[in-house]
C-alpha cells in the first residue's frame, strides 16, 4: 500500500518540473496566437507524456487496491452516538365517535317538524324534532282522565273490600252471640217444658190417687165423702186444663220459642253473610296485587304526563355532535318506543385502527399519539385494545385498537381517514446506530466494527428503534465505528479501510 501511495506522490513533481519561464507564460493574459517554434512544441509534448503517465500510475494504484486479495477494502462506517430515540407506530384509521345516542319516542304523538337532516352538525340543546302541539294537549288531558279513572277504580275496590271485611266481622261477632243466645234459650225452653210436664204430672198423679180412693174405698166411704172426692177429681181435671202456673209457663214458652226462632233465623242470615263476605273479600295476595297494580298505574300515569310535558320541548340534543340518522318524517305518527334519529358525539371522538402482530407487543393502553385529520394535528392516546383478533381484507389477523382524541374541535369530521403516529417507547442517553448496521444470524443480532483496520463481528442486544436508528443495549460503546452497509463480500477478520460517513 505504501508503494502505491509513493507512486501517486511521484506524479506531483511533474508540475514542479516545468520551466519557470513556462509557468510565468501561463499566468499572462491571452494574446493572439503565434506560430510555435520547435522548442515550444517539444516542451508541450513532454508535458502531455508526463500527464498520461501520471494517469496510468493512478489507475494502476486503484486497480491494485480493489482487485488484489491482499488489499484492504473500503467500508462505509459511522460512529455509535448517544442520544434520544423514540419508537413509533405509523398507521391510519377511521375517525368515529366514542359516544352516540339513538333517540326513541316517549309519546305516541304526531311529529310536528324536523329542523335537521342526516349529516347536520348540532350543538347541545338544539331541538332536533318537535311534536304537534294540539295532539300533545289532547294526550295530556287523556292521560289525566286515565289517572283519575285508575284512582277511582282502586278506591272502589278498596271500599268494596272494606265492606266485605265489615260484613265478615259483623257476622262473626253476631254468630258468636247468637250461638250463645240460642243455646241459652233452648235451655230455658227445656226448663219450662220440664216445669209444665212436672206440674201436669203432679196434677195427674193426684187425680189418679183420688180415683183409686173412690174405687178401693167405695164401700167404706159415706155418700158425703164420695161426693167430696168426686168434687176434688173434677177440680183436679179443671186444674190440669186451667192451671195458672202451667198457663204462665206456656205463655212464656211461646215467647221463648218465638225468640229462639228469631235467633235461628238471624243466625242463618249471619251465616249467609259470612259466607258471602268471606267469598268476596280480597286475599292477602289479591290485596298486594291491587296495591301493585294501582302503584303501576300511578307510575305509568305520572310517567305519561311527564313524558308529554317533556315532549312539549321536543327532542333536544344532549351533546355536540352530528346527526347520522333520521328515521321519521314530518306529519307521521310516532309510536312509543319508535326510533326517531341518531346523534354521534363530536366531543368524544376516536380513531379506529388495526394493529398487526408485528406491532402488538409494542402497543399499550395510555400511550401518547399524534392524530392528523385533514392537515390538522390533535393529541391522542391509546384507549382500547381489543382482546380478539379479526381478519382484514388481505386475510391477515389484526387487532382492533381505539385512539382517543383528547382535544377535538368543530373541525373534526366523522368517517374520514386520519393518520396516527403512536409513541410506543422513548429512551434518553441511549447508544444509537443506523438500523442498516444491525444484522442477524443464527446466534442473534450483530454488527461489524473496524478495529485497527480489521473487520470485527460483535454480538449486540438491541432495544427500541425509529425509522432510521436503533438502540444498542449491550455489546457496543459510544464512538465505536460500525459498518453501515454490509454486503456478502464482508467477512470477519478481513482487512478494511474505514470511510466514516457524516
């Protein structure tokens, strides 16, 4: 190599070999051409010959440098530097909303007017749909009447049940008293009958004794005695038929028999009343059902009135957004529960992107992102990463991811494409080299470095990377010269000449 450089140096004296007079002539201003004399022509031929010889020598040196096996090869190198590196994922997605609301009719009333259409931008508080005022008023009156009817029906049912309960209570009390009265009256009647029977028995027994006396002592009785006994017999017979005690008891017996009959008749009525009241009264379950039904009707009536009163203000936007659907037309009759329209928020906006398996291990919730929509840049962050992959149009598995836009404004347009740059990692004071300098073989990542003119292979551990630079965690120090353009011709241990690049 030194010989080659010496050969190059030998070309330099050619310029110095020129005669001093010729050098001075070259510096003078151009004059009109004069015919050259023989001496001048000879000098010029010498200069041309030496110049051609110099070119041939340089060509020879270059040839020796690149085509002789023992000659060192030139390699492009750069020094490992210390600095900051940020790893990003660059992709694109569709701008969509994080919050949308479908509005359903809470009343069954004719639609009045619809001042918006699909695609319109609205502010919170804007009226989206209004109802027919006349129909609203009629529906309100009808709802009030229904509420009154429901309340009257409930009160009537409660009153009827209370009456049945009163009848049942009255029957139970009266039956208890009547049973005792009937028992006492029957006992008293039995006692009266016993008294009457005993009195009649006593009178009959006395009459029998008189008859026996007349028969058995007929011969011994005088006429006066027989007449006297006969009078007593007649008197006894009269007494049996007209005895005041017996008559008194019989009159009393008639009263008590009538009383007993009344008691029994009243008892029959009370038993019938009890049976009817018992059958007509509400069970505990029926009462609970009535209460629940009444409360339900009250709530429905109150809700209906509240909905109708609320409907007087129309359907109002709850947030800033874009109307994406209108499902009814002016003049149509909306049914309760019918979908009216849909509003997508422009206050809570996101970009939906798809992450491939190559970037999945880099992305995480909360990472910062830059979102560009129609040349405007917004701040964002990763807010959701799906837990189930999907297949894209190319058949590759991708994971749906959402980027929340933190500072949306009125210029955000839903449905358009947005560019997204996600900052997945950042390191400061990291050892950095160009991405092209890192190679891989069966043993892992490695780089080529130049040490004292020899190509040395060094295994390295890489960290994060940007589009152009990559972090070296282990295996390389700041300032070391790494080969940036690795070809198949490079082999560890070969002599090389570093050509540092800027």
